[in-house]
């Protein structure tokens, strides 16, 4: 859970990258304008509650001065317990969570707009999530899915689907069916998201710590065959090569923007 506030953020577009977590945002203002394409932003309206499934391409978010909110990276296998549905049923193109979350979430948004600081805001959101967890009467994900997710996460996406399926005692095909039912993506896609997420974090950390990054080294250490492979996956998920993303991301941080939708 993180809070963001950008009083001096320029009116611009931000690229929100896919990850292996769901994005849940409760705004402290009128809401977030987001779409799965830059062109789609022309038809969006501010959403006070943003909730989206597992994305496989960058979303586009309109940043405006003064935007503020609380963003929660939510485990996809917690979707049933928190939101009453598997994450496979969450939209990856319509980010408005109002219909699913209902009146209590809108009341949370109203209360957040009047908070006096982040400690109070985080406490309100935490209480809301604990309340939702207590209210849900749903079964958890299949144990095969939970164990497979753990194995892939522990390997940061480098474990093969065949090896994971063998360990949890199902065929790769059946594991794929279970993943599609639970999270809306195949085990291979989830593993790719995990590996990309790890590589993206490494790239950003290297620049923050040393002012530069050796992409070939990052590629080798995060499971890509070479730098070209890493760059290809950046274009697949982010829409741009890693150095283009870095220039955009660090400019956004310097301008006071938040980490961004689906980031």
C-alpha cells in the first residue's frame, strides 16, 4: 500500500506497466482517468475506485496536478477473499471498480477525501479490506494453483511450466486450465510477468544507485537469453524499450508523480 500525491505534476500521460499483482486504487480526489490505449483516454471519465485484472500491456493514465490517492498492490489469489470473484473476472480494459465494490467502497472514497494524513488514510483502507475479507463467504483458490504460483514466484518467473506442473501433481494442460479459471492468464504468461517485473525493478534500482545500468548483465541475471531478449519483452509489456521507459519513469518521479496504474 502506497500513497501518492502530485501537487506539481504536469498535465501529461503516464505509462502504467503490467505486473503480477492486481491494482486497486482509492482516490483522494475525483478519480483516475485510465484506459488500455492512449486513444481510449478521450472517452474516459475519472474513476474514484480503480480495480483491474492482470494486464499484459501498458495502461495509459492521464496525470493532472493535485492528483492523490492510495494504491494497493493486491495478490491475484486474494481476489476471491477481498472482492468476491476470482481475478479472472476482473476487467483488463474497464478500470472502474464502482459496480463490483459498491456503496461501502464509495463511502471509503468519501472518507479518504477528508483525511488529515497518510497514517489515517492507510488505516481507513486497511480496515475496509479487513472488513471485506470478513464479509466474504467464498472458497479460496485451488491448492494446485496456490502452490504453482508460489513456485513460480520463488523462482521469479524462471521455473518452467512443465516442472511446476509436475511438482504440484497435474499436467501442464490442466494447470493452464486452472490458471485461466482463477487469474485469466496462462501459467506461462504469469511467469513472464513475474520475470519482467523482477527485471524492471533491477533496471530501475541500478539507475537509482549508480546512475546507469548494464542491460546485458540485468538480462543474464534475471533469466533472459541476452539483452535483445530483455528489450523485446520490455516492448511486449511496456510498449517501449527499457531506456525509453527509464527516461519517462525518472522524469515522472522528478515531477512528483506516483508510481502509476498497474505498476
